C-alpha cells in the first residue's frame, strides 16, 4: 500500500490503509489541531530527527484497560513502603525531556525531538497533555506523559532513574483513570514490559471501535496538578 503524504488540510487517510508495520502517512505538522485529530482517529506521530514527520497506526494495537493492570507482589511492596512521592502535572517539560533519553519504539536512534517536546508542551498548556512524576528526596526519578481525550488516555513515553519509579507512576495514573471512569490506555505498540503489566494486543479495528466510544465521552480537560492521591 502507498504511504500517504499529508498536505496543509487537516485530514488523514483511513488507518486501514497503513503499511503492515503501521506506517500510514508522512509530512504535515505538529499543530495541536492535527495532533488531536490524529489521536481521535487512532494515529500518532513517531519519527527521528533526520526524517520527516511519520504517522502510525499499528495493527495489532497494545491496549491497557485500567481495571486490568497487573501489579506484581514486589511492586505492591514498593507501593506500601511509599518510596516515592507522586504528583501530576507538576513537571511536564522535565518529564518529556527525561523521556527523550529513552530509545524510541521504531528503531535505533529515534528520539523525542525538540519539535515534539514543544508540540506536547502546547497540548499541556491547553489541558490535553499530562504528566505523572515520581520523586525521591526531592529529585525527579521517574514518570510518564500522554494525552487525554474523552475517556481515553494515550501513553507517549515513560522513564525511570530508580527501580520501579515509572511503574509507580503508572499505578497512580491507572488509579486516577479508574476513579474518573476512563475506558482505556492506548499503549500504541507492543512491548513485553507493558504486556507484563496487563496490556494486551487487540486488532486495530477493535481498538478503533473502543476508541470512538471513549473519545465521544466528556473530557477531563485542564491541569491535573491539584489531584489528591488516595
């Protein structure tokens, strides 16, 4: 199948037209309007500094239903010890910059480039993108970030400088999403790490049906910095 080149109009080809590896389109921009349209259609950008913007819709898709999170006994012990302080939306840019040192999902040498950082920071200012931070002795040691639309959360990346720091962030995110009635967390592509935490592969068409229902629901938009953990 051809890879589609995007022009100025805000439109994407159907995800069903993606290449076998999930590549759907090339080009366009990272404006908030295009990014939000992409997420609503099950499409996300992923590219390196030396390539044009690449847009993906993999099949199968890795999805975590919040109520299906698997918490190991060792992680339960970590949570009980309260080794980390957890916050939301307190250090969004720092989380994104920290995630930038983690190898990208599509091949070696792929990174969160500066343009991506700026684009998601703008979504954060608009109340769509959010971060979860884990702190130890006042130092940021782990976290994750993603985009929330309707009752769907699109996980972008996570990092950990201490064992279990990112897992603790994910557990607290899931607890919050359950409280707010979120339907799913889009993990985008398959990793064994996330599968061990309860994520499972679903056919793209099934994911798109679930996503359509989730994003049609009322959004929880705005800063999550005032979230009270419990």
